C-alpha cells in the first residue's frame, strides 16, 4: 500500500475505524461487553437514520444522515462493504477529500432515494391499493382531529393531553417507520467512479499500445498486455455488478418491494459516483478547476 496516496489510505482507514463501534454494539454480548455504559438501543439511535412516511418525519438526529453509513446490520455486511470500499478506493487513489466526497455523497444519495421511494409508495390515497397502505381505512377508524366537544367529557384542562396522546397513537398506526444503516450506497458510488476510471484506463491502454508498438521493446509490450488483461477482468466484474442490480430492479412482486427500493438506492449511489468521476475527468481534460 506504500505506493498509494496517504489521503486515500487515510480515507479507507477512517471508514473502517468508524465502523468498529457499530460492530462492538452489534456483537457486544458475544464479546462479553455487557457492561458498556451506552446501551445497544441508545447507540443505534445515534447512528441509524430513522424516519416516518408517508407524513415524512425524521425520528433520529440529523447527523445520522452521515453516521448511518458506519453502522452495519451484521459482520458479513461489514466485510463485504469494507472489502469493496478498500479495493475500489485504492484503485481510484484520488486522495482523502475526493474519496470521502464520493463515499458520503453516494450514501446520502441512497438515503434520499430510499426515503422518497417509500414516501411515494405510501402516499395517502382515497382507497388503499395494497396491504402496505392501510391509511384510508385508519382515517375512517381514527379521524385526523378529535371533536372539540370532547372537552365536555374530559375537561378543558385535560383536552390537550388527550389530543397529544391520540395524535401520537394515530401517527404510529397510520405511518410506516424505517431505519436505514449501512454504507452500501456509498460503496456503490466509489464503484461507479471506479468503473469510469477503468473505462478511461482501457481506452488509454488500447489506443496507446497501438501507437507505441513499434517504439517499445517486447518487455514493455508484455507489461501493457498484462495491464490490459487486468483492466478487462476489472471491467467485467463491475459490469456483472451493474447487470445484477438492473435485474434485481426488474423483479416484480409485492414481497420484493423493499428489496427493489434498496436496489434502487444502490443504483443511484453508483450513478452518483459515475457522474462525479465523469465531471472530474472532463475538468482535467479541459483544464478547469472549481
């Protein structure tokens, strides 16, 4: 790793390090850490992004829009994300700021996708279209507002407390609460940027090799062939990822609705990274700096 930029290595190390508390929280009982001062539920509230739809309401601190990317549901999820993050970041080797921007920007893109896709799915409608949306039924059972005449029964001074309790119960019954954690969308953003870089490297290697064939010796030619093969393997693996996500999005069935929204979040993270890297490439090509 000594040949990579210090900033790139620092970004990878930071992403892995910031995820360690999440693992300790998840596996604290197995690790014999039951005496930790912060409870698992309290920790999860600080690192998992929690929101309510269709009446969009953030139920967690706003900082969790970023910290949710360092919390993983299990060890396998952590390993997959960190392995991909490390390999793709080191291939890109764009330094700390750009790596962090891709990772955090992709994660937030996936988060926004998740929120508004579920909001759209669960938007209030006159008649429910599926069993996920019981809102119109609940509206008939639990009106949005209690009658003012209720004060004659419970007393004017107690009416506010009754209304607050009623609104809280109704909100829980007529909304769906989601908790998001994991760095998958951020990792996909780095993979998207890596895919653009691989395509550029392939172009340079193929066309550069054809021009240099008569000028360079067999040894240099052999190195370029090896590099071309390596690039082709990398490109093929990333295309496989892309095809898998697209096929997942094309699946139908209500039971797959949650998975499809997660796949959409991954894809949008990938697109974010690819678009950002394309812009950076164009800036370098045109000599523009922002």
